[in-house]
């Protein structure tokens, strides 16, 4: 059933960077796979989506806001979160609002389709595909912890994804622990 899929492996991989108990915002949350993930780890969650059925489905998880964020005002002006998660969604005019929603010391976890995806499926319109390096450029001013741009199998797709931290006022250089990966077998 839609919305019960496992969270994105990218989101799962970087969850450890979200401050314990910090509120999490899921932009274009759909049926809430990432809201479920973070709520299950003790985070208060907020989801935004324009689909009333999706919002009804995620309402039991936390705060659920039905809003057309592409044609209406940003529904959370001035509000910040310990993490902002965006997957499979791109509306460039929202970048300032999304970035402003990441609290000092908070994390942006973003993953969406990139140029090249038109060769393997949908979305295929340039309006919905990140240009080369575009996500890095959008996150200038944040501390980039991880960035990838390439092709994924199953389902086949081209993506860009980033994890970036909003610098904290007066905190100095924050230490963000990286997960230790298993050595490559010989």
C-alpha cells in the first residue's frame, strides 16, 4: 500500500544526524513513510502535502497540514525544525522557505530526480529534474555532509541527494559523526 513503503535508504542512512527529540518536517509528505520513520524514533513530526487523502492518512502521526505549497503561501513562516526531509519532490521557488525551515544545527535531507531521468522514466520534464550540481548550489551556506549525483537501480532513476547542516550560531564547527562503513571484501 502506498505510504507504507520503507523510508528512503538515504534518509535512513543520515537519521543519526538529527538531534535527539528534534522536530522533523516532511515536505510533500505523501502517505508519510518518512513521518512514520521519525515518529518511531521519538521525533515530533509535521507533514505538508496538498492531497487531502494523504493528510488524513498521516494525521495520526503528528501535525498534518494540507497546503498547496506551489500556488499558495508557505504554511510555516518563521518555524524551524531539527530536520527537514524532502524526497522525490522539486519546486525550485520553495528552496528559500525550505532552507529557512532548517534550525541552527539542524539537518536538511534532500533526494530527488536529476537530469538523465528522462532516459529511464518519469518525471521527464526539465522542470522536475535537477540540473548538474544544482542541489549543491541551492545549499550554499549550509555545511554539506554528503552529496551524491548519479544513477540508482530498482527502480532505475537518476538522482541528486544531499545532507547539509545549518550552521549553529556561536557553536563553532559542529562535529557530525559519519557512519562507519564495512570494509570492502578482498
